[in-house]
C-alpha cells in the first residue's frame, strides 16, 4: 500500500513538472507581448481620434462660393462743380495733388565788420571854426575846438581826434594786458597784442612792452593839464590830447616799448623791435597812428610808440594806401588861419 502511494506521488510530481515546463515559457512570452500590444492599441486609438477630428470640422455640404470683395479706390479731391459746368454737364476735371517742394536751407551769409561810416560832421563845419581856433606852431589848441561826439565809440574803427570826441559816459570792456605796466586794453585787442608780441620776439629777440593803454577821462585831463604847466601850451597841443579826445579813452591805443627799456622813447623807430612793428603791425590789426609825414593831418607830432588797434581789415587797407584814419574817412582837419 505504501509503495502504491509513493508511485502516485511521483506521478503527480512528474505531471506538475511537465505543466511548469509548458506554462513558464508561455507566461514569459505573455509578459513581453502584452506591453507591445497595449502600445499599438494606444497608437491606433490616437490615429482614429485624429482622423475623427479631421473629419468632424469639414462641412458636410459644399459651400456656395461668394464673390471676392472689391477694393474701393481712395477718393480723390475734386473741386465743387461750377454753375457753368452743372448746366453744360461737362465732367469735372480731377484735381491732382502737386508734390510739396523740398525746402532747402539757404546758407547764412557771413557777417563782416564794416568800418565806421564817415562821421556826420562835414569838412565845411570844421573849416568854419578855423577863425576861432588857436594855433601853436601849426598845432590846434583842442580847448578852442567845438568837438562833435562820435555815435559809436565801441566801434573798433571809430575816428577820435581833436574834432571828434568820446561820450563821457562810455566805458569799454577791458582786460589786463600781458607784458605791461599793469595796463588794460580792449578785449578785442588782447589776442592781437599777444600774437604780435610773440612774433616780434621770434624775429628780433626783443619782447614788446605796453607802457600805457586805457586811461580814464580824469587821468587824461590830469596829463593834459600837467603838460601845459610843465612844458607850455604849444608843447601840450602837439603831443597831448584832451580828455574825451584821446584814443587812450577807447582802450584801443597802445604806447609800446620793449621790456629792456620799459618806457616810451622817440628812438623806438630806430630799434630792431620798432622797425619790425612798423612793417608788421598791420598783420595783427594795428596801425602807426601818428606818422612822421602826416603831422598836419593827425594834429600831433610823430609818435613812433603810439599804435592804434582797428582790426585786420582796416589795418591792411591803411597800410597799403598809406592813409591815416582822417584821410580814410575824408576828415582832414582845418589848416591854420592866415594871420
């Protein structure tokens, strides 16, 4: 009986082993195939859904075509028909828009400084005073001359002498000049003074020095009075100006020497620096104001140290012509009356 049970158990084990041998490969294969099938099913489902969506939006019936919209042209401006055109029925001409001309900027003209116009006082008016003017060795006494005030004392080219005076309330714009005895000059003359001084030093080795520049009316009056007291009226009339009739009151007159001298000298014209200034001063806007051969015109003796700033244009003109300011403006003063 025991042996039959044993045989039955062995038979069952064989059968179980056989079943395992069959089921194990099938199970493994199923585990590998099922994911692939699921993935395929999902892909097929997505394709079907997309296909269905594509089919859903299409119209079931062919739509009736509509006419393409016609673009309306921009309206053109037409003038209102005249009465005559309305009566005749003629078509109104279409007004066309003219192109706007391009505006071009005109160049701004360069303004050039014109010299002071000829003073309004006539030659005849000056000559009419000649009988009343006191003369000393050919030089007029300014105290006996009824001078006329200039209209534009600020003009660089203004004429000032015994017959043309500066308004007493005029005050120029001044600057302290380099290489000077604490002297002031007009702002417009500063750069020219510096440039002329530098050029003279380069060419001659001498440094120009400004002994006297701007003077107030009070200072000029004191100098004229002192000259009369110390040297006499004849000397004063030939070498000194009254207050208001001196170019020093303009701030445009420069009494020049050199640093090695430090004072004005009648021999300045004979020095290397003095000769250089005579020949080159016009290049920097200066003129020798009282030349040796024009004393009867300028009203003063030769002053080789006295230079006047008038600007490059007029300085070049006067240098080329040899004229004084009086001659340039046609204002040659009266001659001494016959005794």
